[in-house]
């Protein structure tokens, strides 16, 4: 499996806190069937002031440590970008770390606030589309507005958009409501990519097996394979 969303890099956000924790998370990821992981540190101005340039040294250190520890995990660097007005300023300068491309467009992992879908989100998504960017919405099943009414997702589907659901949501790791919302979104067809969004060893390790066996019950083997292998591969190739 290709994990398009995880916080493996040490000390750059609220993910792994040390290189040894990063390496142990990588070992677990491989054991869980992940062969390629895209590290997606938070890009959230004023909270996590990461940039592609500032992350490069940590990423290089991590890739070297993986080789030294003989852990067969391929890694790439992108980011999880919080929806803020700063995106509009950062995009032209190519300061935004894209996951890859899909159908000739860049793919951006975009995180909404957990509380709601901010007013104007529809316009921002379409603005991104016009600039050749397809937003991939991170874990919509944990947005409270969507959890309260799954039909609120329609505000996000006016243009080209992809949805990344978190595997742990299907394992019940984020509570009953996130579990039910994840299933409802999957059944409505709003599930394009499944990722771990792993953060640490204790509470959010990169586990896949329980969640994937649950998700297969709802969408079948073929769609599950597309969400963990085929579409992620198309995006990063
Ligand atoms: Fe994340």
C-alpha cells in the first residue's frame, strides 16, 4: 500500500517527536503492508511554520536513517496544508508542497478545520481548480459539520476534488460518529484514497489491517485496492 498522508518526520509538527520514534513507526508501517509513505507535515501558518526548504534537512536525515536501519520503506515529502487565506499567496510562488499530479493537475492535501466547513470554502476549491490544482480533502469524516449531516459534503463537490479518508476511522479509532460518517461517505462514493494519518507510536501508529478489513466489507476489494494502491500510485508517479 501507498500511504499518502502520515506524520513520520521527527520534530516538525505534532507527529513523531524523535528519529527513533519515526523509525519505529516506519517499521510498523512496513509490517502493516505499506511500501511507500508520503510524509505530510502540517503547513499551518502561525501554528506550524514549515516550508519545503525548512523540511529538507530533516527529510534527508530520515531517509538516510531508514537505509541505515534496513527498513524497506520508500518515502517522499509533501505536506498537509490547512485551509487558510495564506494558500492564495503561497500558491503562485510554488511554496505549497503538492502530493503529486492527477489528470494533468497538481494534487494538494488540504485540511479543513475540524469544527465546520468555513464560508467560502466552495469558492476556494474552485479557485484552486482554475489554477490547475485538485484539492484532496483530508479526513472529511472527522469534520463536525459533516459528522452532523453527511450531505454537507455536497458543498465540497462542486468542482474537481478528491477525498482522503483515514483508515483508523473504519477501525473505530476516532469514535462511533467518525466511524459512521466514514461508512456513509464511502457508500455515497466520497472515498478516493485511504491513508493512515499516523502521528505517533502510542495513540496513532500507522495501523492498517483492522480498518481495511472493515472498509472492504462496505466498498469491496476492488475499490479498496484502488484507494490504497492504484490512485495513490497514479498521483505520485
Ligand atoms: Fe494529518
